[in-house]
C-alpha cells in the first residue's frame, strides 16, 4: 500500500473526518490515479484510507478513517447498502430518488439517482472511476434495477484528468423515463437532461410552492430558468391561472410543454418564452408587468468561493429585478446552487437587492435540497443548494418603502450584497 505523508499541522481536517486532502498539504508520496493510499500525519500516524489523484487540487479523497478497514468490493457493498437504507427511511414522495450523494454517503465522487427502474450515475473522481465496474455491479444487484446509464460528463472529471463518458453501463434501451412526484408525472431524459437527467434536489421546494400558491391564491406566476417545468407543474397544481416560463433552452421548453400536457393542464395556462432571463426581467419591468409569484432557480454562478464576488453581483441583479416585478403581498422563491455562496451570504445578497428595489418582505421559509441529498456534519460543503421563500410587504406595511423599519434592519446586513 502506497503512503501519502502530510506536512506538519495539515492533519487537522482529517482528524475532524473531513474527506479531502489538498495538494498543498502533502509532504511526499504519490500513486496511480484512483489507487487506494494510506494517509499519514507528518510523524507517521494513520489518518485515513483514500483514493489518490495526481492532477486534482484534491489529491486524496478519503474512503475511510478506520485503520482496520480494507477498501475492497465488500467495503463498497457496505457503503451502498447504508446509503440505500437511509433512503428507505426517508421514503421520498417520488419514484425519482438520489440514492448516493458522494461524500455525504462516504463515497466521494459518486452520484447515483434512481428514476423508476433506471439508474443514472456520475463517476466524478479518480477513485470511483477505478472502481466503476464493481460499483455498477453492486448498484444493479442491490437496487434491482436492470439498467444503469452513465452520465460522467461533468467538467469536474477534467480536474481529475478524466475524459467525459456517457452511455449504458448496464442494460440498454430508450433513455426517456417518467417519474411520479407528489402525484404529478414528469418526464426526463437520462442521456440529455441536466446533471443525471433532472433536478431531484428541488423536489420538496416544488411541493411547498404548490401549497403556497394554493394557500395565498397566487394567480400569475413567473418561472425563471424554468428548465423542463418542475415548478411550472407545481404552480399549476396549486391553482395558478397563468405561468410564464422563461429559459434559453428550446428543447427544455418543449419538454416543459409536454410535462404540462402530461398532467392534464390546459396549455393556455402555461406560456414558454425562449429568452435570456436577465433581459426578460428588464423588459418586463419597462412594460410595467407584475406577478403574484416569481421563481428564480438559476444555474451555478459561483463554482468555487473564488467566484463569489462576481456571482454576488449576478444574484443581486436578478433578485432586484424580480422584487421590483413582484406584486405587493406576492411570493418570491429564490435559489443559489453555487457552492461558493453560503446561506448567510446569499441572505445578505438578497437583502441588498431588496433595499435597492425599494421593497421589503418576510422570510416565509429557508429552503434547501431534499433530504435524500444529505449534508453531513463533517462535510458542510455538501450544502450547495440554498433558497429563500419571501412574502413581499403589502402596501402600507412598515417595510413596504425604503424608509421602513424592516428595510433599515436589512440595510445593516448589506455586506457583500452591495456588490454591483
């Protein structure tokens, strides 16, 4: 077994069970891509077993912190069994489920989603690439699914020195599948859809949105970055009279229309607009339009913390425009899936946007990924998706004008939200 020796003082994160070893922490040692290595402190104490990568800034991703454990086929079977047991306990209201969530399930670099009887997996790191065939066999055996499609086409693989790979790993056939979610039907394509085919992490937020649309009687909904229409179907299920969906992908909007029809909603209640969201928001503002509810679910603006300042400006801009377009008493659902933007920072950005928009609102709920996308205590980086559900102030309320008490409280929190 090859050994990676760390510099003095660099063992602290591993002692806290954080699974990453960065290149700047390594004193000596190397191995083949994905090879299992023993990680030691500067004085030779055992710290972890992990998978080595000679090209990534993350040189080792830890498999286990137990010196007695062996990283073999039985090890991966135990880890996958544990991940599946957790999902059975969570029992999500969908036939689309995140079964393996990388580091949170002790399997860094592996993401597996189940869509009905089809698995869709991403092997994103050198370690999971090395064990790919064994992992595929275990997944098919333990889930009872006959098909597994590989979606290892994320840019993260390039950082590991790996080429993108897609296609059937086990089984074959058509790549379009239909899942049930909260009583709705949603179609997706595991070969061409985003991520592994769909955004399962927003499952609970979609259900909450449907409830709020119904409870508050929200009729005119703007769904930005609509993709294939998960939030559109939720809004229509909640009783919205009209949903305007904006996305720059024509194929996504075509599937959105198909999902609306699949659930029996009148096509006249859903409008698709192929446009840049920022440009649409600005044009709508000039036209004097107002919406009872707005969903902002943009793509990742900040892949790392190094991009946070630029991303803050982008998030602030779209939230400012959305808040200006929101009718008094309306609802804004706004999200960030950027790992480089934490929940506290995102709150400050949206607060700054509200001040610039001259509006205020009450936070109805803080939103996050569905429970089958767990965040563990030892790996807080897993909390990538964060959101706010905000009820805009009604006319005459203290926060409905820039000089209101609520707005002054928000101003104290501006911080980086001032960017741009």
